[in-house]
C-alpha cells in the first residue's frame, strides 16, 4: 500500500462521509459491520489496490460493499470478487 493510495483513500473516504450526511439512505443496503471499500471511476490503479484489500477481507467471510464515485455521484453495491 503506497502513500499515494492512502492519501487518495482518505480524501475519497471523507468525501463519501460528507455525501452520507446529506443522503443517509445510500447506506440502506449495507448491513451493520460490513466493510466498505472506495473506488473511483477511471482510476484503475487505485481501484485495483482497493479491490485487493476487499478481496482479502471478503475471503475471511466478512461482507464487503463498494462505494464508487463517478463525478460527483456515489453508488453503493455489494462487492463481488
């Protein structure tokens, strides 16, 4: 995990948190305690690293969901690896 990945993940996570405050219904599909990974449209390198982390968690039996940023829009769906 690189410093660049960590910084981008923190920035996107904060952006997602702000979005959730404005639209809490976006989390309706996510069960309590599930992991949420962040991805961004068009950022293959970042997404590959994010998905690798999610795969390791999902293989342990934990449910993971993907919060994807596309422009200013966020979507949330169950992570499938």
